[in-house]
C-alpha cells in the first residue's frame, strides 16, 4: 500500500472512520471514556442557545451549553427588538393580532403560507403561530421584562432605551443567562464545537469540542444535542451554494460574531436535509467594503452604514433612479418596518447587484430632516444609554471618516472623477445628477415613487460623495431541515435520533427563495424572536422526567429513561411551603385546564417517589408514563403495580435550601392562586 494512502487510512482510523478520511463536519465515534456527562448538550449561547439550555434545565435536564465566544448573548444581544404577529399577552391587552383580533393561529398560518407561496412546511409555520406568544410570556416568567413597541408587532425589553436600537436585547439575553445559571446549566465559554458523536445505531449521543480552544473533550448527551449556533452569514462558500442571491446581492453583513456555519456543517455530515434554499434576510444599505479590500462583516451601527441608509439620490449602474422606502412610523405605520427589508431587495437586484448613493458637501445639513427611525437612526454621544454602544460607534462621524480613509466612501472634486472611480460608464453619473437636480429646484418630485419635498436637495457643491451599496445580510434562512418539534430530518425523510436544531441553524421558517425573509423581517417572529422561540420548543419535546425513571424505559423520541412528566411539575410542588400557604409559582395558574391524576412527592435527601395526587399537567403536555402494572395516562389515575414491582427511581436534583418534605400524612392544602392540591 502506498505510504500516503497508509497515512490517510491511519489518520481516518484515529478519527473513528476506518478506511475513510474524516471531514470536519462528519460525526465521530464515541470514546472509551467521556470527559463530561449530561442529558442535553446545547451548542451556542446566543439567544437561541440560552433559551434552549434554560428550558431544558427547567424541565429537569442536566444541561451543558458550549459557546465559542468568551461571553453569552451572541449576535442576539445586538438586536433592537423582536417581532411577533399575535398571541403575546401584551398584544392581547391591546386587542392586537394579525391578520385580525382575536388571535387565530390557523388564520395567521394561512396568510403566511400564501406569503411564502406555499413553499414552507405548514405544520412548522402553525407551530410558530401557536407557540410564539407563549415563548415570550415564558421568557417574562424567567425574568425578561418586555414592553410593546409603538408598532405593536414589535416587543423589546422594558428597561432598554427608547432613543436607539443598539444592544436592546442584551437585557433579555442577560436575564435568560441568569435564569439558566439558577437552574444549574453548565456554560462552557471559549469551547467551540467541532463534531457530533454518533453511536453504532445511528443516534447522536454527544459532541466533540475544544475546551479553551485547546483540549479536545467529548461530551456525552444522553438525551439530545441541540444545535443553536446561528447560520452561515460569514461563510461565503456556503452562501454561494445554498443562498446564491445573498452571495451576489449583499454587499456586507452586520453580525460580526460567529455565523461561520459549524453547526450547519455538522448537521449535513450527520445526513440532514436542507430547507429554505436561497432564503435569507437583509436590511438596506450594505456598504461594499470588500470592493476596497475591507471586511465583509461590519457592525450595523457603523456610521457609514447608517449614513448609506438615508434618502439620497440612488441609482443603478445604468443611471436609472431607484426608489427609496420611508421608515418613519408616523408616515406609514407597520409598512415602515417592511421598508427596512424591501429597500434591501431594491438595492441588491439591479444589474451587477449593486446600487450607488450620491450626495454633495452639504449632506450633514439634511440629516435631521430625513428623520429616519428604527435601526436607520444615526448615533450621537447624547443619546440615552449610549454607554451600551462600543465607544468607536457612539458618534456616527467616526465610521464615515473610516470609510473616507479607506476610499469606500469616495470623495471627489468633480462628478466626472467620482463617476470614473465608482466604475460607471462615462456620462452615466453626470446625467443622473442633472435629472435629479430638476425636481429638487422645482420643489416637486416627478419620479414614479416621489420623495417628499423636504428630501429634495440638489447635488451641486463639491466635494461630491459616492458609495457602492447592496443588501446588508443579517440572517440565513436556509438551514437544516426540521419537523414541527425541531427534530432534524435526514435526506431519507426520517428524524435523526437525538439531534435537534433551532433557528438559525435550522431552516424553513420563510419557505424557499425568499430574498429578505418577510413577512415581518425574517419570519412570524422577526429574526431574533425566531431564535428565542425555536430553542424554547427544542427543549419542550424532550419531556424531561425527574420524578420516575424506569431502567430501560423509553420516551417519545426513543430516549432511554425519559418520560412524559414535566420537571416543572416537581418544582410546582417544591415551591409550596409545607403548611405555609405560599402563593403557587406554577405557570399554568389560571388557565382553567382539566385536572388529572399525577404524583405526590416524598422529598427526603433528594429522592422522589410517584404516587397519586391532583395536579394540572395538561398544560405540560403529559401523554402518559409507562409503569409496571399500569399507566398514568390522560385523565386517568394509573395505579402502581403489585408490591415489589415499583418503578426504579431517579435522584431528583433540588436546589439548595429548597428540599422540603412532602408526605401524604396530615392535612392537604390548596393553592390560593390556582387551586391545585399539595
């Protein structure tokens, strides 16, 4: 055998794939001994990963969350707000829902499917519609303080600034991180995931990661691995293959952390199919730094990016004038929000997939009159909570000067010079400016999409400025194919056991061939809301049972030892003080759900025993727990089997200071909020 082939074979065998070269994304085999043990391993500690880890831990799972960066929050914390079209409690108080109030998930699904030209999975979209509002309410229970925006499709943290949108969601990601910590999530920062681990049956059973970017560790996830480390906005090769429109039309992308597609590649290596081909989400005003040797990823609130999003004269390379779309809420209500994405489509579809903005020396005098809102607002040092913003970006002038110094924003003494250096044919720019100046001097725009008179400013005083722009990519909507329980689906149409994915590692939220991800900028929940939501229901189907575990038992996903009773049920009892009459903290209070036979707990040294009691378990999705001699099923109190055939019990983890004894002896008490017995 040739020496080179022998070396390759030896390397492949060390990687767990005998006779084949192991690619970076192909699953590894399990080691003889694992470095860490957990029930659920979550990849990514951004908005989606924080929620997935928190929810799984709340349901009683032992959770490890790995993150490549050195802190939590990821790109989600940079967002200004999340969108939702109905079902959130704050919207219900305002009697708002789309397409009509009261909220109807089926009606919203029907409308969205029509918007997506029926290229999406209706069951997945329906799940989004049903559970989106509940996920925000759950986050509120976890400590996130929400407020409804002026346009009620948007929700933002209550304590965040009203002046600008930078880092508003940091309050939310901080709260979810703290909630995860309180519930025992083990976070491992600077620990990038490198491969999934698959056993001989084909089940995903763990993860390979590099702790502190150095030591390779194997994490055993007995229940599931949840991939929530974002998409692949920063991976041009993946963009060209799966979202070619974004690869051509987007001049930049504004989330600078991660987004290199590791989780997506790991899923592909495990045999996952792809959903959402050629779908992405973009804002307007992506500045083409790469054309001048700069970087592809730029902070959204970079001064040059914000300047490029104002209503300047905008043309294509042939000199044709392009439409501008207003983001002032008072002018056009909710359509002002759509403008942020629709203008991206306008700017990324002309010949050559680039547009050009032009203005003159007096540009700064016009900015106040433009009065653009949302994330188009220029940052100045006097804004509320400006200390949240990285220092260099607190004044928009800094970013503009950076662009001038790099010749990304071209400053020339004549229009002819500017025309030449922008790469336009001779006469194209000069003629376009002449045509623009006519309505400016007349004070009335004769364009088919006219601008208001206060925006019409003639271009005549040197120096003249010009910049090449396109879309500003902020989310890949192509990703791993999932079903409506967030389980990753293989190319054979079957679920890959043990593997879940949240957005934006998953795809399909906007169907196929969607330029900007509408409706409402990315999905039924906007972009960051989609990440928050998806991870929440990633954990929910796992139905972690910390009450009873039968050796060799099976859950709905084929998970050994996991049953349908929800861990939150246990905490519902634990949080009641024996004899104290304290208010119940159960999230289902007031729902009016039916009662069913459940469990009574004897908690002594952290052990739990299943008996009968009355609990509100319908909200928790209980379907039944197999036990010897009977079943706890919907609405029926299943009895224990004969003496000696009891279920093998599993140790129940109770936070320090909360271990109290509950027993059938003595008077039973009823919660004064939800009337459940304890």
